[in-house]
């Protein structure tokens, strides 16, 4: 019966009711019954997702926390996909419920245990955002750098003013050549390139507050050029705004703005 409920139920209120009833008698219902435990865990995950969709983050956290407690001790070895998904859902709900310490405990564990770079990236990005929100800009920068390195990118230690100026001019030339209606129809299909753009836009924000302006310019131009070369994605507008506001401001300060216009 419990298995059928997990598969068939669709109403939010019914899901919450069933999950709550299961949890009320969890110790007696689930003891030494692996199949029921898995079904109950999936029902709590479903309830947590529905609560998160309603922006009821504390309720979502409660369901995800209960589901997580039902995972076996060897969860990463024997239930990898489920553990990965549930761990990130729990960390996200904890963050939205102001349980920041718990999020910062769960996310590094995901990064350590995840088997591929693509599996690590959501945890990297959320952890970076938490660091930035709490003013831990150096930690955020370090985490962004680590993720970009795993994506095959090389983060420079220094960038000269001449290189910075050259990057801005190259990016402006690329805009003039490629940005048109045809480009706007082109989409970035490669998940890795899309992730690289995402992390470059993120590291630009963190770097702005303590890195030399030339380093920030390097990140911003890198993201903008990747978008121009490969197409549109959800992070392209942010990248282009960063370039317009910051990189072109640098051109005005350094006295070569007439080239741009």
C-alpha cells in the first residue's frame, strides 16, 4: 500500500498528509524493512520538493532531513544517485531556512564524495553563493577557482595592464563582429561551456572586492568572449552587463574609450 501511494499520489496536500503519517510511525513501520524504508524516503523527498516549490523552505528542510536519516550508512557506495540528489536538496533547503552552518557542512561533503565534476558543480556554486552572501569573498574566490580548474580552466595569478587593455579591445571587436540577430538565436549546447560561463560570472563578483582590476577584467572578458563564440545562455546577459559596466569603465579610466565607440 505504501509503495502504491508513493507511485500514484499527486495532490500536494495528500502527499504532505501521507508523508507526515509515515513519519509519525516511522520507527515501527520501517524497522528492518528495506523496501518500505526506500519508499518512505522517496515520499519524503517528494513532499520536500513540493514544499520547496511553494517556497515553504522550513517544511521542505524537515522532509528532506527525515528522508536523509533513512539513507543507509553506506549511502554513497550503494545509493549514489539518490544520496547525491537528496544531499543537495537538504543543503539547499537548509540554506533557505537560514541554517547556514548545516549547508556549509553538507556541501563540502558532496564535493568530496561526488564522482564527477558535473556532479560537484551545483554544490560548488551554492557554497560560493553562501560565502559571498556572508562576506567570505576570499573563500568564495578560492571555491570558484577550484571549480574552474576542474573544468579545465587556468586562473592567472597576475594580469598586466597591457593584457587587460588588449582583452577589452578583443572583446569589443568580437561584439562588433558577432553580436546580431543571428547570434541571438544561437544557444550554448555544451553543458561544460555553460558551466564555465556561470562560474566566471560568479568569480568576477567575488574578485571585484579584493583582486586587482586587471584580474577582474580578465574574468569578465573571458565569460563574454565564451558567450559570443558559442551562443546565448542564461548567464550571457549577466556577463554582458558586467563587461559593459566594468570593463568599459576601465577603458574610460585608462583613456582608450574612443577606440570602443
